[in-house]
């Protein structure tokens, strides 16, 4: 088959056979890299083609083309052929045995996570890539199932160690029998460089997506925000949002962005009044069969009257009400589950259950009460601008001057159940859902059950552009600056009549891309429930940010009381390992958490160094402002790391969830140093037999480990490379409050951390000033990421001595290492006192200066 794209504007004849020796060879039933066998028993119908023989042209930028060309000898494509064409073909790629691997697989339709093993039979269904350890040549190899023509692929486990590849179109009308480039293989001596090189090569070959380096991240990437989901679920409304933002503002951590999550749309359920909103929805699940019946906001937002939250008589908000609604809705959910269990057990009379459910629903309606106080006149004599979402966003920005961005949620297909046929100008019809057999190995999921139950009101893909532009152009006019697009991978359920999942996805993503460019500044979009190769290879030409973990769960929905703890470590593992591949294409988003959760500090430590935005989903009245102030500046910005956090090498082929020995360590850079976070995530993980994530209580215990400056991958960012060559570093332990010195030849620092706790190690190169003075700034120790507070650093002669000039953002306790006490210190031009102890701790108190955006000038002279 031909490569998927050969655009008219392509640069032709770029790839020529070079003189460098090819890394991979397939012969005598063995796939080898530099002579080392990787796969044995490779079937005769499997082919290998060097990169340059398959990829002849591409529309990628010339510098990227040249970079990929220079490395093309390190990679190539695997294919296979069959006698009969089919819409779903499975074939062995060979036997993998006795070689450690790290993989990413889909544990739900929408979410993926890591898995390790040493045999092809250890793989999980819907594996998205496999990273092999090849210590014989001190290298690593990655094998990535990709897209060819109208087929996408994934790896599955085979018997007796075989790696199976499954290529599927998703439509019985789209068949093939031969693939020349259905998987890509690449080798490198650095696992992080390997990911970059491999996905760069695939980007050039497919030309259907762009790397993150080619795009611009959303404006909110270095800011603090609030998402309404866990605060309100579907009961979200203007008064509650206003009071929520107000609490953050008054608490000293003003949000710079707001995400109005699910609950703002005009949706209803089949069989109900087609012109009215569904009533009294609370929990996620109840809305999953509902469909959009109009493209603007629902009644509770349409009825908002401009100015009603700005005057002296601001409507009151009872923070207990959402919690009461949620609690009652959970009671209803449990009663319904009890009824369903009784039916499954053979009960014929469930009237008692039904009576209880109806009684609970009446109680829920009573808690909801009447219409919101903000409802006003909507006669033609009133200006439309003074009502609805436009008036609400205007009032929010009037009251909260620093609120830069307001995003709203929507599903890729509009609502969870799509768009109601006949309700809008769009051509939509309800399409039954069919799941790929590859998803048989995934975890049971309420969302899937509900979507399959109701089908999807699918807008004709020919109207994809009109669909998204109709929604987004309206939202942009009423003050919305971006969208969180969720439930993305439902498209794979409904491609039968639309040319298969690849072609259907292309049509939808083209419309979404065009609308993003037109309406939201080209970057105002967060992608979610999207963790599958279809999305990344087809939907990311413009999208530059997305979730790398599943949802934040404050407790185990399946009832394990320890889930409140172990689910948080699971979340971090998802995020850290998914960032290895997703970070090549989008800005990793580690999702929200709640600052008053039992494990809030555990989450906060990881967000501090994740390299992305920080946002929470606190309930109104449920905040830990002291914790948030260790993450967020008073102006709502954050001391963001310079890269995206990734697992250290010694974690790559280990299981930091339930092997009873491995601590998750993630590394990142600051502008003037590096950082490693160590997190004890042990206590839960994937169970292949039960096909679910569950607790492993025997693993939830204190763990010991070690950390060394060499574990920071300094060469992964050009600006950081020089810091990796320092002769000595100062190391600051954020939780222990300790300051140490380390050289590249020093022994590793040993530590022990309790379950669901962490330590952050900040490494800063030590500068020699003259012949006897050693100096290194740590930053503001009030912040988890102390090194991120240093904005500028300059060492230069000062009179007869030396000076260390530092620009620091934030207020609080500044710490540096200094082998000798400075002669004096000037803070913002004035001489100030400081403390310098014999162990080298140099301390200074710095105020937050609003007029200078919180940035202070510090000069130490020696």
C-alpha cells in the first residue's frame, strides 16, 4: 500500500539511501538490531523495509526533514501480507522472550498506562508501543504500531511469547490484505532521544500530525486554574462558579483560567421534551445517553442576568447544596445497583427497590428546589448581551481582572450522546455502537456501557467543519477562549458506514482543527479521553495540549476504602509514562486534583515539577490555601519547569506500583538547575486476570531508594546541556529541608519515604567565584519547585570582588549555598540583612512586590 499521504506541496526526493549502515535486518526468521536478535520465529509473511525505501516525500518543514533523514538508517517499517483481504487482520511479528520491555496499553477506550514484562505473551491488549532494553549494545529499541492507508494498528499478546499485530479499519466495507509500513522500529543509545527520533520519523512519514515542537501551547500552560467538575458535577451554575472564583481570589491564589466542565450545555434525553433541558442531573453517568438539542448554553446559564453578581445584593450560595445533591445522587445510584443485582439474581418482584428509588428521586428534586435567583426577563425589549453566557463571562472578567481564559467542556461528538437528530441545522442520526474486539481486554467502564446503550447522534462527517465552527464561533462571541474536548475516542465505535475509523477521524479532526485555528487562537484546546494512537496520529496537527492521565478519583468508585490513597499513585504513573510518547506531540496535562483531599500534598508535589499547568477542582469552601501557595504565586502564575517530567532510566523497565521495591522518580529542568521528584506510588495497579486496576495492600508500605544528579537527562534540552557538565552541585531536599553537596562521582543520596508521600531534590550547579568561593542559588523554599523561582542568574566581577546577581519571582524564604559569607546583600536596590551559617546556608527574606509582578533583584557581593 502507498504511504497514507503524498501532499501536493510535499518536498520530493528528500530521502536517499545513505552510506551509513542500516541498524535493522530481517533474515532467517530473525529481526536483529546491529546483529543482536530482537524477535525470533518471524513468519515468512512479515516484511521489513528501511525508512528511506518507504518514505519518499513529505510536507514536513525542511529542518525536520533533514533531521529525520540524517537518522533514517536507525529505523524502518514492518509489514505483513495475507491471502485474503479483511477489515481486521492479525499476524505475529515474531517471538519476544527474555528481553525486558516497557509498554503502553489502553486499559479503557480512552485511557492508557504502562506495563512491563519480558515476553510477547506478557503484553496487554491494545498496546500502543513497546520499548525494548538491548544491553548487549547499550541501546534501546522501540516498536510502534502505526497507521497505513485506512487501517490503524495495535499490538496484542500472542501465545508462546509471540507479539501479535492487529490492523483494523473499523468497517466491513474497507478491506486490505497487504501492509508495507504498519509498524515502525527505531534504535538509539538513549531512551528519551529514541522517543523523539521515532515519533519525528513517523510524523514525517505519515504527515497527518505535527510534533509539539512545531506548535504553540495554550496560554494557560504556565498558570493556575480551577475546573468546576468535582466541585459541582452536573449541577454547575453561574452563582456557584462566581463564589468559587471569589474564594480563590480572596484566599490569595487567584485563578488565571477557569474550565466550566460538563453541565453547561443544552442536552436532553430521548423520549423527553425535545425542546427542554434534562432535569436535575447530578453525577457523571446520568448524562451519558443525553444529546445536544441546541448549540448554546442551557437554561440555567441562558437565564443569567448581567450585573446580578456585581452589585451589593449578590445572590447567596450555599456550599452545602452541591454536596447534598451529590450525596443524594450517590444514594440513588446505589439503590439502582441493588435493584439490578436483584434482577440478575433472578428476583421477579423489585417493587420495593423501585419504591425506594422513586422516594430518593423525590428527595433529590426537593433539594434542587426552584429556579435560580438570577433568572430575569428575556423579552425582546431586553438586550441579549445582558443575558446568558456572554453576560456571565463579562461579569467574571469585570470582577476578577486576572482571569485570562475561560474554557468550556464538550464531547467530540457534541455531548456524550452526540447531537439530537432534527434539533439543529446539522444532519445527524443515531448510530449504534460497536466495539473492536481489541477492547475486550479493557476494564469495565460505565461510560462505555451508557454510550453503547444510547448510541451516538453522529453529525454527518461531511459537516464536521460546520459542526465545530457553529459551536465554537458562538462560544468565542460570548467570551469563551477555549474548549476542553472530551470523550474523543467514541468515534471508533461508529465508523462502519463512514469509510472506517481512520477516514471518519480525519473528517472530524479536520473540522476541529479548522475551528481551533479560526475561533480559539490556534491553541485554545485541551484534549481528553484521547489516549490512543488514532488521535495522536490523526488529530494533532493543531491540538497542542492534552491529558496524560485518567481522571482524578478522590475515592475508589468500586468501593475499596484504601482507594482514596492508592488511586493517587496510579494517576501519577499514568501521567509520567504516557508523557514519554504523548509529550513528543502535545504538552502533557497532569489533570486537576482537590487541595483538601487526603493525598492533596502528594498530588501537589508531582504537579509542581510536571512542566504543565496546575489546576484544581476544589469544592466551594474546600481549600487548603497554604498548600496551594507552595504551587502558585499570588498573581496566579506558577514556577513551571522547562520540560515535561519523565521517569528516570532506572524506572523504565520496573513496576513502581506493585513490585514492592521501585519508587517512581521523575526528572525535569528549571532554567538554572535540574530536579528529581521521588514518589512512593506502591500499592495498586493493573490486574491482567481481573482486567481492572485494583489495590495491592501488601505493597502499600515505606520504600527506600537513592537519587543521583546523573539521573537528570541534561542533554534532552539544549539550554540545560551545559548544566550537566558542572563539577559540583548543591542539592536541596524540599520536604526534609536539607542542603547537600554532590559531584558526578559522589555516591547517590539514599532516602526512605512513606506511602503516598514524596521528596523533591533540586540540583543547582555550583559556581566558583575566584579561587575560594563557591555559590549556588536554590530559590524560594516556600515553593515545592524552589529552583523554578529563579528567573535570571548572572555572575560577574563587582569592584575588587565578585557578585551574584539573581532575579527571583515570589515572596518568602530565599535560600542559597555559599561557602563564605557575602560582604553584603542588596535587595531591590537597598542594603538588607541576611543569615549565613557555617554549613553554607545563605538565607534571606524576600517580599512579594505587586508593582514588579513579584520579581525581586538580589545582589550578593563577595
